C-alpha cells in the first residue's frame, strides 16, 4: 500500500459557521439584536457547561456546535466549563472523555477551561451575602418534608418553620455546616423567595446541602456543595458569559437563574436562552438510561458503537464533519420534537461517500475455483479508490485462481430477477473478468462448499470485446492473499422509534433490538486493508461503510465495525411491511 493510503482521509474541516456563514435561527437573531443595542459592550461570550457525570452524546454535540459555532460566527469566545457540583456522580474519566469529544468535533476552547469548583469559595460568599440580606436561611426540614411543604402545581407551598430564623443564627449555622459539625442531610441552606409562587422552582429552593463526599478536584476540602441552579448561573456571571444557551427543560428555571443574579453583586448579567433538545428516534438520550445500559452490561461500555455517545459514534466510524452537518440541518427550534435517526445516517453516508476509499471485502464467503485460470498465477488488477474523487488515485488488487465471493451472490435455483451467479450464467467480477459457473460441490449435509467456474481472458477489466453484456457485477477477494478479519455489523439498538416513552408501561430495556450486533468471525478482505488505520472510514464495495476498530480480534485479526449500510435498509423493511 502507498504511504498516503495508510493515512485516514478524514480531513478536519474548520469548525463553526462554514463557508456559507452561520445559519440564521432565533438565537442568532437575538444575539444580533443585542449587538445592535450595544448590550454587553458588543461582546458575545458563550459556554458549553457539561456536568462530568457521564459521556457526552449526540444531543450534547448539538449544544457544542451551537455554543462554539455562535461564538465563532460573531467573533466571540466560548468557554468549556465543567459544572462539577455533585461529587457523588462525577469522575475524572468523564472530564477526560468530554475534553476528547469536544476536540474531536473540531472545537477549541483555548485557555478557557473552567470548573464550577473553581468558584466554590466565591459561591459560598455569595450565599453568605444572601443570608445577611435576609434572602436565605438554614432549614432543618428533611428532604421528604421539604417536598411536602413545597405544595403542588395547583396548591401553594407552606413556609418552613425555620424560615424566619434571624440572619445571625443562619450565618452561624451555615458556617458550622461548612465546618462539618452536622450530619449529611440534617440541614440545608434555602433561598427565601416565595412559597406561593406559581413556579415551583421559586418556592424557597435548596441552594446548599451537606455531603461528606470527596470531590475529584477539591478532595475533602468541602463537605457542603452548592446546588446546580445556584452555581450554574452565578458561574456564568463570574466568567462574563453574555448568552447562556440551554435546553428547554431549563425554561422554568430561568426566573430562578435571573433571581440569583439580580440579588448579588455579580460582574455581569448573562441572558439565558432556551432551545429544543435533540431527541433521536430508535435511541435514548437520557444519561440515566444510558448509564443503566452500561452498568447492567446490556452494551459493551460508554463507547459501544450502538450508543448515541460521541465516543460510540466515533468508534462506529461517524465523522465529526457528518455530525456537524447533521446538527446544522436539524436547525435550532423552540419546540421539542423527534428527529429521525435516518437523517443522521444520511449525513454520514453523504460525508463518507466523498471521503472513504473503496475496497473489496467478503463477509460471508463462498469459495470459487476458476478451473481454466493458471494455477499459481497471481495478477494485479487496477481498482479505483473513490469514483467521487479522482485525486484519491488507484490501487492494485491481486487476482488468482481461487477466490471468495459473497454467499448471497449465488443461488443454485434462482428466481427470474436474480441477476447474480447461478449455474450456467455469466457475471462480471468487479475490476476483473467475466466468469461462468459450471458446477457446484457440496458437503455431506448438502451445503454448497465450492463453485467451479471458468473465465473469459478477453474480458479483463470487466468488458467483453464482442460487446456482450452481463447484468450482475460481484465483489470478490483472492483467497491466497486475503486478510482474515472479524466484522461487526451494528444496527439500531432499539426496535421502537421512541423506546424511552413510558406511557405503555414497558421499561425501555424491553425494547432492545436482539439483532443490534452480529459478529462475523471469518471474513476475507483485500490485502490493502491490513494496513488501514484505526478510525479510518472505508467502503466495502456493495456492502456499506466500515471503520477499523482499535481493538483486535482473536489471533490479532483486524476488526472492522459497520458504520452504516449503503442505503436505509430500515426504510426498505418498513416499506415491505
């Protein structure tokens, strides 16, 4: 293989708005308005703020593209901030995976990597300020009692019996909470807002709780931790964020986000804007559900190619360019909806059609012996690397007397519309010759083991000088030079479009697709694929797009994962139904 063929062709397109500029949407329009009005001194500063409690998924990719893309389009900045306020669920492994995923998508945060834990002391002082101002109090109610006092959507809440504690007593108790004098869960700090508010989030929310859990960055320095709603908006303000872009589930939290910022002497006043999260058919996007799949061994791990995690999609062979294109196409909406996973698969096919080299591979082999081809002879035939891009050049493919073809490409008794190989019929071998099946060998069970064929030497290159035509063209691999490989055929993880829906009373794990993974251990590939780089996408001609996995199979065999088929096979199945 030539040196340039050994390298993956997945070039890195510039991140951000793209050649045609940032696609207009309601968030971009609002930013334009803010700039026109001189808000924030003409600055645009966004952030991507994941909680490091799991691996990122395709929904996070949409947020990453939006936050980094908008900042780039408007000449601004975007921070990467880890909202690490819950040490019971957060791990360094998740931090590392998030960094890797954001970089892989093509975005760079420069020196602007921050953590909510960077601000723990400042957040504590903000809480002290609220207590001094009579806007926060230490509450001794249990978690269950707090829920009971909160009321319902139709009934107002009730004031805690500890709501009117004097500020001096609250300050003392809060300092002792920090010093570790009280048991976990025995006391909390709550904001004093309005227990009769129509927005339950405003009914004296908890802003600090006691938790003796080591933090992945601060160790055992703290035994009290700020709640997400308290830390998130104030972290935005500390960092000078101008536009806090988040998903619709935070819309009802916006009044609380703004309330904290309005009560405290923060250095900036971010504007929160909500957009619809990405819901993708035939998968689940909930971290809780994804964690259940991982912990119960229903998938191989966070990077299982069947999962919608970015690491899983990367291992499956999806490219960052395809994911960014998909995120651009689905746009930014104000209302939640379900996006068909076929649109993501289409974006991947479209991208790989341009960039993936074509190779010959046989997944379910059937041996062919060309009886009139010279024994021991191996000739090299010229093959096109990618007809979409002549710049990818050509390669040599070895051809010999014994070959493998796809078992599905032969039928002993074929229907009229079967245009592949049958006894007495002539077909074309891709880049090679016309062959005709003369006879069939079977084992004691009647299983076909070998096809004995003849070839026409005058048809080298796949055309006949006498002008005769054949309807079938088959892919093949020469047996003597073939690389033996394991191929994993991945399919959709669930059988239903909305597996996370609980209205039918069935747990989402009952909807797992039992055929989401098929492992083929005895596949044969053309020899050039032995040197394919891990993560480099390729097309197996007539079979689909594949990628070499970093792992190896038994005896060091290369492993290839199917990325997508050449066409939407699920749509064809649905049409037949």
